[in-house]
C-alpha cells in the first residue's frame, strides 16, 4: 500500500526519531512455525551477529505472544514473535540514556518524591529495553519500590510525583483518578496563536498510520480534555516561539501534543505530530498541585530555576496559578 507523499514523509520522520527498528512475525500452524525462538531470530535477522543474542536477551525487547523472552525457548503454536532492535550498540546504552540523579530530586519526604524527568528517558521500563527508566533511577536513589500514578512521554521533561511508601501509594493513585491533582505544562510552538484560551475536548484514539501515534480523527476514542492558555511570544535560543500553558484534565497518551496539533500549533521539536525542527520537544511539566497523600497538607511544586530553559524562565511568571 502506498501512502500519500505527506504521510510517507511523516512516517519517515517518525522512524528516524525512534531508537529501535520493530520486527514482527506470526506463525499459525506447526508446518510453518520454527522449533525455537532462535530459529526465527537467526534466519529472519541475518544481519545481527549470532554471538550478540545473549546480550540482546538481557537488554530486552524480545517477545513471544506479548510475554518478554529472556532466553531461547521452544515456540508454541500459534505464536507471534516481536523484536525491538536497537539502532545503537547496546554497550553504549548507558551513555545514550539519561539518568535521574539526586540533583533532579525537587522534593522528597518519607512518603513522596517530586522529580524532574529528563527528556529521552522513559517513565517506566519500556517495551524496547528494561534497564533504563525514571522508575529504575528513583528506586535506586531511594532504595525502595515506588508507585508512579502519572507518567510523562519519553520526549517530554519536567516534574513528576511518585509515592515512596505503602501508606502513600493508594491515596496518591486515588487522587489522580479523582482528578484532584492539577498539572500544568509550559509548551512552545513556532506557530503564532491569535486566541487567548482554548478548551479542547476531542477524543483520542490510536492512529492507524503508525503504532506510536494517537489521533483525534476517530469519534469513538477515549475521552480527553485539555485547557490551553496563550502566554505570548518569547525566544527559545535564537528562535521566536509562542508559549502556551496546557492543563490536561484527563491523562491520555500524547494528549497535549495531539490536542495542540489539532489547534494548528504543533509543539516545537515534536517529530511525531509535525512540529518544527528543534533540539528537543518543547513540552515541560512545570507545576503540580495536590494534597499530601498522607498528611493532607496542600502542596504546590513549580519547576526550580536551575532546571528552567531560557524560554521557561521568561514565561514562568505568566503561568496561570
């Protein structure tokens, strides 16, 4: 099937932005199904050094019928094999994936932590690999299992709140489910805005163009709601950008990015939704307000000055409170 030129270019841009190549094979009968997982991987991916497979199993990204595979094994019938092949050398992963260090901890007590997630780090262990995530970094810092009721896109950055104690896990989760947590994001786009506020309620569904994409084109998607406020123009580096505050009421995948694109203001650096080229995605979680899940005390966290981009510093004072 051939896509129109604009969709072809969009697909190319998306694939270039992804750090893995996705492979998938389905076998429905014993006659066509190889005996073992390695029989599939070695034959279907001959460009991969056969001696590298132990390292690849350890890194992650190999699945049989949706379950992670940690070593070679016989194949059931029917079965679907998936592999997310890194575009980089696995031995270089520690330098390619950012880490959440102690200096990115904005606040913590015995029950919660507020952390600044750097861009290009997944919030949770990803399908592509299991070793590098914000959750893993925080658990290493605090030496405890954490609960993360809200997440940020891999390309996004900014404040995220997690619970550190069993006493806080359920109340914090319930606060998010009851929409008692306010989150505000500062975003930037190259497109001028002629409006003051916009209230977007378009439902969000998977986009058939690519598995990672979401779309507002299907009327039967998940309910989604975002409030946008125009904060004016400023500079990001040497480029003029329009700064917008986005307050999501719901929490769908890629919600702010998709709703911004629906308004004709794709975010700078958003390679998935036709944003202008930029060094990074201009989507920053900048404010969190909620009650402490154990004490009930009101809390407000604003991105500290040391972690603000230049355009954030110029715009933070205009953030609706």
